C-alpha cells in the first residue's frame, strides 16, 4: 500500500467507480428533496454532481441535528430516534469522516463524493466544519440572549452555503462572498420569523431575549400563542431589520452572470417574498406559517430571468 512520505501513514484512494457511484447516490438524495432544493436544476450538468454532494452532506447532518434519525435520512427510511447525546455523537462522527483522509475505508458514500469535490474545486474545509458547529448548536441551544448571538449562528448555519455556491461556480472574490453573506443571513432570519410557531413545537426560540423584553413578549405568551400588539411590533421590527440586511446584499445579483445570477436573484426574491407574506399576515407567525406556493415560485423565477 502506498505511504505518505511526510507522515508515514497509509495513503488511501477511492476508485473511479466508487466515486462515480457515490456521486450518483448523492444525486438521488438531492432529487428526492427537489421540492426544497430547486437550485440543483439551475447549474450546468458537469457541476451538478458537486452541488449534490455538498447538498447531501448538509441535508444528512441537518436531519441528524433536527429530526434525530439514527444513521439514515428521510429519503432512506428513518429509523431509531436518537437522544440529544446520541445526535451530538453522530455529528461528531460526521465531522470525523469529513476530516478523514480521502479514500479512508468505511466512509459514508457522501464523503467519498464530497472529498473528491473538495479536492477538485479546492473548497475550504472550514466552511463545512462551520456548518457542523451550527448543527451541533441546534441540538443544545434553544434560546438566544441577543441579536449578536443570532447573527453568529447565521454566520455558521447559512453563510457557508452562499460561499460554497459561489466557490462551486469558481467565484472567489471576497467582496462578492461578503455580499452573499448578507443574502444568506437575511434568508436564515426570514426563515426564523416565518417559523416562530413551528420552532416553538421544538422548544426553540430564535427571537432574541433582550428584544422580547423590550417589546414585552414573554416566553409564556409565545407558548400560549398569544398574538397581540406586542408580538406584532416585535415581528415588525425583525422583518424591517431583515429587509435591510437583504438590501445590503442585493448588489450581488447585479455582479454575477448567467445561471448563477438567476439562482442568486431567485434566492433574494424568495427571501424578501417571505417577508412580504409575513407582513400580509399582520406578522402573526405564532398561529400561521406563510409559505411560497408553486405560483409564487413561478412568478419569482420569471422575475429572476427578467433581471
């Protein structure tokens, strides 16, 4: 077996067929989630396997953190629900496989593909470890003291995705990456305010504690689904600030070309549309969850193309 002369450790290599099979499995997983993952359709065919590998990595880890499925994704038939301690251990193992040498025996198929993508496109592994740190945080942290804590979570849970999308398209300009951070943070925040009621069912509150105090919105009121002027003003403030963050990132959609420009514009339009839907509900996301329907997506896609 070949040995790395610098470390004297065995050098492993996945066969071309094993890599091809791994990419195919990642593609099947991604396509099974296309209702939540339309972006994979907007990239050139030769880039799709790389996008699917990145998506599969994040999807699987998110399922471990959020759904608590042991050793399987929803598309593969969920099995035993895990305790928080087991979820963290599973995510630790996911990180171990991420950091393992490419071709190490026993790797999940996702890493057979992902390691090849990282090698070919020279992707920073730190973006993937940031994602995993956010997934682990979801297991143990359910309250946020202030907006800075929320932003730190967004930096690790959302911003790496935008940067990876740009890197997959070989866009490495840090100025553009910073603009992508704004869009991704805005999208994460919009999802938080959209899902206040849903997150309460998981005992999660992303509304900062200090701002809830300022608007006199107690935890008791949230769990009682008490929609009143206080909650309305709190959500109105969150939506307004999130729109400002989106606006700071909009310039990215004008600095890109081709399908990538359409993809990013569609993301921006989708996030801001969610904010408009929250406004149309008079900010009552305690009892209603605004969503984008097929007709909404069709209109947004045409707008993205027209831009």
